[in-house]
C-alpha cells in the first residue's frame, strides 16, 4: 500500500501497468454489468442538464428511454439508469468501427469542456475505483477479463494522471511520479 497525502493506493493499483486499448476492448466497460454506473447527486444533475445536448449522438429509442429518467436509485445509491443487463449504457452510441462510445465523453471533447464537467467520475476512471473514507481517499482497481491494455503501458496511475490531477491536484501527481522513480 502507498499513501500519498490523504490518498491510500492499493498495491494492486500501484503495481499495475495499464492503458486502455479501446480498439481492442470495444468499449465493453460501457456494456457489461447488471447495474448502471454509480453517480453522485451533482453528476446526476449534470447529466440531466446535459441530456438535451446529447440527442445528436443518441438513437430515438435511447432518447425516449432517457426521457423517462436518466438515473435510478439502487440500495440508496444513484446510478445511471440501465436498459437491461449487459446492454450498452443508454448514454452510449456505437461508432462506425463498432466500438461503444460515451455521448457525454464525445460531447465534452466536441465542446472542448473538461471531461469531468460532463462525464461521471466512475466512468472516466474505470477500471480505477475511488472511494472516500473519512478524510482520506482510497484507490482500488478492478480490471475485468474484457479489458485490454495497450502494449508497454505506463503505471495505471500515470495513465489516468490528467483526470486524477483534476481531482487531487498537480502536486499530488508530481508526488506519485517521484514515488515511482
């Protein structure tokens, strides 16, 4: 286990080298599962506010489904509403290369917005998992069988460095880089 500032990093995270290869996994992380991605109240509000701007990315059937509600509550926690088990997220679309992509991610890129201003943290950092515990944060990892990494990847924390910087700050990432050296 590594501890950098108030962030506890599991050994598995610290020792894993990984950089998502979307061309190989085909976006399965946005499909496989029995519950939509967990989101915060703030993220739910962001998705609801952004939804009208996503219609150009989505099929009419998805728009109709989402108009009935974008989020659901399961065991007291908010999640993106799921169409059915192991089907793509209702906010996803299929690229011409047959890759499952996120409309929130595409919108952020197209509008030159910071990714976390549009896309939930859980989705943005997968397969990393962040959890608040008191005044500390914990970073764990779950890499499903369908995930594929690019060849010769950096440590996973550095693969997600830019996103983690928006969350923990530049100084934190510099400490991570120094600790890896």
